C-alpha cells in the first residue's frame, strides 16, 4: 500500500548493520558521525526524496518572527502557501500509496465531508543546538534496560537517533523535546455524531526533568516529568486537579498519580491512571496511554520497526489553533473542518506494537507513524481485540518556533465504530497559547502536598 522512502545507500547500510546487532549496544562513534553529514542532528535523512516532493532539510524554522512574545498565538509563517491538491473520497485511489490505513478508513467513514488539503512539504522541524549536541552524545552512550522498559545514559536529547528496533524509536517519541517548563490554559472536547460538544477547560503545567538545563541522567532518579492540571470549567468540575509523576522505567517504579476533589478538599491517589484506563473527560474516547498519541510504559507490546514510508501527515498546522477560528467553526461532525487543516508529504518511521501473549489491553495492535524530523507521532492506528481497525489518532503538528521544537497544535482521537471524536489542546478562544518562558519551578511545586493549597474553585 505504501511507497517506501528511498534511503541513501549509506543510511540503509547503517540501518541494516544496526538491526543485526544487540539491542543493548549503542552505535559506534563512526556511525554517530552521520548525524553531522547524511543525517540531521536528530537522525532524519538530510536529503530530499528522489521524486522531489520532499525537500532536503535545511535547518527548519529556528526563530520566532520579529515582535513575537512568549505565550502569543503563533502567526503562520506559510500563509502564502496554497494547496497543491485536495484528497477526497472521489480521488482516493490516486493517493492511497501515501496514506495510512486509518486515513483511508476516515475517507470511507465520512465520504462526503472528510478531505485532506495537501500543501508543499516544508521541513520546518528544528531544535536548539544544545539538544543537537546532547543527541550526538546520547547516540554512543544510550542503552536499553530490562528488555526495553527503560533506558540509561541519555539526557536532554533524542536517546536513539539511529534506532535499531521499534522500542528505541518509541522511546524517541516518548522523550521528544517539548521545552523544560510548559504552562498553558486549554480545553478538551468529545464531539458527538451531530457535531455537538462540551468543553472542559484546565490550567496545565509540565516540568520535563529530562530536559532540565545542566542536568544529567543520574539526576533523573527514574523520573521523566511532572504534570499538573487544574480544572477551570465547567463549574461542576472547577477546582478539581490531577498530578502525575511520570517515571522512566514504570516496571521498576510505577507512574504515580493523585487527584484533588475540590468539594471534599481531599487529595487521594489514582493508582490506575495508566495503560487502557479510560479518561473520564474524553467520554470514553481516549485511554490513559493514548495521551500524546502514546505515553507510559511500553511493556505490554512487542514493538517492531517496519522501516520508513512517505505519508501525507498533518504538518505546519497553524490554522487549527488560530484565534481567528472559533471552536464552532473547527469542530464539525465526524472530524475537524478540512478548511483549517494542512497535510504535507513527509517521511515517517513506522513502528508496530503487538499485544504480548498474556497481556491485557483494549488494543490488540497499534501502529505509530513517527515524523522523521521530530520523532513525534503524527498518526496512530489502533486495532481492537478482533484485529479490526477501531480508532485513529492524529497530531496536527507545527513548529513552536519560540523554542524551537515540533509539537502538536491539536491531538484528535477518532473512534470509527462510535463515529465520534475527541480533541485535546484547544486554545483558539483563550487569550494566550502555550508559554515556555516562565521560570522553572523546584520539584516541590509538583508534590501532592501542594495540590490542596492550590486547588481552589
């Protein structure tokens, strides 16, 4: 179904040689040198594709436009771009080779309305130089532990920029750069068949300890990040809060989570906030490990690296988060309004996770399509216990040039059977968007004892 990307001979040779080696071994210094020549600093191919439809990487967007202030909604740097063509149900056969099974299923589910406007491919992906430097160091030091449930000797960058197997590629996604301290006020909404929706708005804060300046692997103490969210509306939920301490190896130290009940003024543990636990605010449309398209421990699946493919993925999606677009315009029955979406042809790593015998999860298989320039998942196809495609998740990626990094403007989770979908990170109607510039707090800020003090209606 797919066209496989034409890797350079040197890159293909490197991939094959690594795949034959031990999963615990880091790559050699000579192999790592390719991160400065044929590969980008994060491990993507620098060259464009043979057809000329994917350009060479030239550094991406490295700075915000003049006058931009932290927290402002991001002006679109590509406003002059026009769609090259639009994929619809009518011309689907012409473009199937560059679509995922999940995308094809969306065309079949919503033949009259689902469309994909395809724009010129812009390799906008970028990151700070210090992250490139750390990634180069990680390439020759990082190693998997305990069968892939964790890793060691990597910090502040991509741990496995030249992955040998699926679990290494997956860790690149889990640990991708999203700043050090992140603050945002945003909404989430399950969208019903008729297009109706109800917003839950929260103040969200995250401290990515893996990217704390001046740190090292030994400082992590098996912690990747802290996450804190306070519900602001609707009124019946306002004042409630959730706190998560995300561990790296969750078999060694399980994820720790607490919730604060504003009515009872009580903090209590939430030990089951992991794997396929349904998230209440999603109306059953998202599991705990669906967040970020995949998060948490990878231990219940066998992960296989299927190689690279060229796929039309959501990219440079500034319109979906524009303050000029109201939620009622964006959230249409079945899917986002195609008028505001943007797709581009990019190379992706395809990682397939198959549920291990004896393990439990509502998904028997999940296939991740990871953007080669950022390691962020752009698409995920999830299969039910019968092996049938059930859910399709999409991250509407863009460059947050105030860092810079590639992250999602919106995450959207489609249930093909229920014909409903769920959207995270809506902030169009907020006065500001994600702010990466606030002072980094101490760890004590994210302790359970602080929940009650801050959890007020």
